[in-house]
C-alpha cells in the first residue's frame, strides 16, 4: 500500500520506552489539537484555498467557454455538437478521478509536502496550453482541448486529497471543520470569478463582437482564450507557498515515525514551547501495506464509513456537476435571459446573458451556502448538515422536476425556477458539497487518510461523469432540452439515496483525528 518506512528498525523498543514515546506523541499532537488559531492557520487556509479557487475557475469556466466555442468552431449551428460539448466538459472530471486516486495514494506513500505543488504545476501548464489550442488538419480544437483538460483534471484531482489532509492535520480540533470549510469555500469564489471574467471580457469586446462580419466570430475566439487562460494566474501566485509549506506533524510521526522532527515542526509553525528537549527516537506505529489496508477496511465498522463517504460524494456530484456544468443550457432551456436580437448583436447578447446568469447563480446560492456551512459546521456538526442538505435538495428537485413544464411556461414561473435553482445551489453547499469534502479528511488513520479521501473524492467524480454523460444523452429526448425536467427528477432520486449513505457516517465534531480513526 505505502512504502514500509521504519521497517529497518532492528529491534522493538522496550515496553517502558514504547510507553514514553507514545506519551510524547500524544503530547505533541495535543499541541496541534489544542492550538489557538494563528497566522499559520490563515496561511494554510489561503495556500490550500487558492488551489480550490483555481480548480473551480478552470472546471466551471468551460460552462461559459463552450458557448463561445460553438460560435467560433461551429458557426453554422452556433453551438458545439452534443458529443463535442460532452467531450470538453467530461474530460476534466475523468482526469480528476485519476488524479484523486493517484495523488491520494502518493501522498500517503511519499508525503504530503513532497507532492504538494506538483499538482498545481500540472494545472498551470495544462490551463495555459488550452488557451493556445487551435484547429489542425489532423486534430480538431475539441480533440486538443479534451487532451489538455484531461491533464488539467489530473492536477485538480491531486488537489482534493492533498489540501483536505494538510488542512485537517494542521488544524485544531475546535476549529478543524471551519478551517477545512474555508479552504473548500474558495471554490465558490473561483466559480464567481469565472463568470465575472466572462462578463468583463465580453463587455470589453462588445464593439468587436457586434461589428464582427467574419464567419467564425474572431472576436469571440479572443474571449474564450482570455477566459480560460486567466485560470493560470492564481495558481502561479500560490505555487511558491505550496512548495515551502512544512510536512504535517502527523505524517512525520506516524509514517516517517520520527517524533523529534515532528515536534520541531510543531514548535516552528505553532510557536509552542516544550518540544525542544525531545531526543531523536522513532515511534512504533502501524505500517501501511496492502495487507494492512485490507485488514483495516475489511472490518465492517471501517468499511461502512468508506462506503458512506464514497457514495455520499457520488450521489451529491450527480446533481452538483449535472447542474454546475450545464447551468447555461438550463437557463437557455427555460428561456431565462434569452437573446432577442439576431446576427452579431444576438451573439453578444447571448454571451452576456449567459455570463450574467452565472454571476447571479454564484452570488445568490453558491457562495452564501459555503459560508453558512462555515459558521455552523463546528456547532451543528457535519452529519446533521449533510442530512439536512440531502433532504432539502431532494424536495427542491422534486418540485423543479415535476413542475418544470409549468414553471417555464410563464415569466413568473421562470423567475420562480431560477429562485429554486439558487436554493438548490445554496443547499448543495450548505449541505453535502462541503461535508463530503470535510468528513473523509477526518475519519481515517494517518496512514490511509489521503488514500481514502482520494477514493471518496474519485467516487464523486464518477458521479460527475455519469451526470455529464447522462445529461448530454438524455436532455434532448423528445426535442431540444425537452427531457431536462425528468433529469431533475433523477437528481431527486440520488439525493434520497444520499440520505441513507449519510447514516453510515460518524459525527466528527469536536473529536481528535486519532480518536476518530482509533489510532
């Protein structure tokens, strides 16, 4: 499973020595668990959070950019074909799934610090490459974008377990939920920024778009490249800080089995006293291996938690990405903000409406939901928030799905639909979108924490892939976007199943990582 570090120790420590080392380990971890909130915690939040900002920007910018790509590369239909649109949208979740599994495992084998930053380099490189992509005789622009977005997804996937585990292992028990939520909440700002950059770019090119007489809308070609390429900027800013962040004390103690180095790191980052006299000794801790992995998760009490975290994330992402990557299509399907002009003016109006619509959805639902979770996750607890979220989402999707035709039939109905859509975004984030990220970073032992988080997150991305493929194949059954209402009904069914998977999970509020993992 992981490299058997420490297996070369020649002899087991005497019982008294083992007891002393265990007490020192407990004392060192108590310093982390009871530490006051400090500047270092703020640094961890921003360094990890900027990664999620970049991830969300890059993932959801394609929601708007795909509309622009349709005008540029399929001017006859003014939209990408179903398969082309599916390709550029689903490539990233597929890459993310791979990255979550690979980087999650490597972070447990090699170390959190050694892997942190490498995934961001992949994101920066692949994002920049997308902005420079072009058509060619041998491969279309869609083919090129699929390759680069897959590679970008691998980097994004690595960010999930690494950022979750690093923020979890550095956090104090009292504020761990809020720190992890604050890190994940950067997603909302990334989504909003993608929409705002699109509004600014389209507005800046307004005259060029309206006056464009070229068959391929050259001005729009500039817009999508700027929109995608800007995703590099926050990643470049954060890269240095990621490369210089220290290894987590829990990995140093439990995997590298070095108490002295761990206590020095704790003293350095949390400005504590009392660790400087620790001698250079190695703690006896369980060693990760495939056999140990099987034995640990072969116990139902541990396996049910993995099933709970993995399936809950799967169910949530069916709806989260089904909505998030298709918000432009859904808004157009109900006729909200549709362009009334034709020709180049119509192109500008449609792009602006799509961009503004995504700004509204972000401000009205996504961002408030993250911060509602932030303020309540350490008082209410993770499990109640997740249960509430799945329950209310099921109710909202039932109303939106079964009432879809009636709602889109009038102006007041369209406004009601957008309101319900914003509520769904709100309760995704004030609900399972946050908690499915937080809980897997808390409930597993250090030696498998990143791996198990990666498995849970990869299950979520499998849900995103299923949602995206399903949406593309089902949406136009019976006519253009005629099946969208029934898709929302399917989302409701998955939210109901998420309620039951949540019941498999323990409450993690106010409990140390060692207590939760029985380490």
